[in-house]
C-alpha cells in the first residue's frame, strides 16, 4: 500500500470515473486502474462497484477512502513539518472566505500579506461556510475566514473583528429622513435578502424575528444571489436591504442609494479565522491575522452614536 495508491482511490471516489480520475492524477487510465485493482487485491475487498457507465464506492470503500483522506492529510503535515525549520513564509497560503466577506476583505488583504510576507503568495477562494468547512477539514484550504458562531473538531478559531450591519435604502425611501433605523421595523418595508445557504441571511433574520413570518407568508421579501446584485436592485427602487458595513464600499457605487446605521443595540456579526489545530505553519497564520488587523484601517467599522 502506497500514498500514491491512496491518492488514486480518493480521487476516483470523488470523480466516479476512471478516465477523469486519471487526468486529475496526471497518469494514464490503465495505470490508475491497475493500481486500484492491486490495492483491492491487497486489502481483499472491493472498494469500487464498476459498470459500463459508472463507478460507485462500496460501503467498505467509503470507510477506506475516508481513512485514506486522513492519511494523506497527515502525510502533508509531515512535509510541512520538514519546512518548519526553514521558512514558514515561503510557500503559498490557501485562504477561503464566505461570499459576504471575501469580495470586500481580499482586495485589502492581499497587499497587506505581501507587505508582511513577500514570499508567501495567497491562494484565495470564496464559498459557502459549509463548503469552506469541508475544504478546511480535507486539507484543501489552510485557513478560512467566516462569521461566528463556528465550531469544528480539531479546528482553532480566533476572533478578528466585530462588524455592524447597516441599512441600504433607495434614495426616495421614506426612512431616508431618519438618523438611525430600528431593526425591529424591518418587516414593515420591502426587503431584499440573500438566498438560503448564506449565513448572512440567517444573521439578518435573527436581528428581526418578525421577518421570518414575512418570509413564510411570502410577503415583503425578495431574494438576491449576491450583495452586489442586491445593491443594484436597491438602486433601482425594488426595495431596501441590510449589508455588513464592509460591503458599503463595494464594486457598485451609486448616489441612488443611502446608507443608514441601526439604532443601538445594533445588529452585528463576529468575523473570525479558523485553521486546523495540526497546521504547522503558525507564523503564516500570525501574518494572516496581522494583515486582517491592518485592513481595518481601510474597512469602515464605525457604529451609530
């Protein structure tokens, strides 16, 4: 049994196709097929169910593949540990962030990291929390930036900053004359929210429980696919929305929208970084945290008076 064979079965389980798996592993299909068959013979069990049109993982194969993922992760840890005595800041750092953080943090974060660690390039990705959690657990990402609460076994979480929400209104909205907005009144206006799967949507609903009833009644709430799309719909007069304050300086700027703070206590979210407890490059995480802290100079964090 070799690490190469384990990598083959993990890839085959993911692709469910010998040809596609072979391409991912940069080998010929016969090479991969022979290696998988050899491992099955060594273990004395069938890991995959083969047919003309599909490859499926057997029940015992699922358990073997899950363990193989862990073994490959530990093998990567061994490689990283070998670098600890060298320079932890000379290899790429793979960082993910949720959709409502990444577009507004990454443009500031990348130059800050380059200034602190010029030989540590960033691989960055935006995704849903659930997908980022999976990629962190599987070793595809080294650290993820998410909204709290976030819990995962064998994962360290560190608070970065607390971010208030603000109200985004079309220019002619009657609330534009108010100095601050009462979050409990959100159900009294046409509101634009992100679709299901976005944790920011859940946080907005928590700040105004009456919105949940409005959604159930399919009244007064329209869904958008991204904060930038929602911002443009607000500008068009379709409704109002709630944004994290960092998103107020997004890509789409218009004098057709007005931003208002909420009354105290303001709805907020905690933003944190999470990484595997076994990740050996602690200095790289420190650079990431310091870079985010430096970004706070560029990301508005003022609250309502």
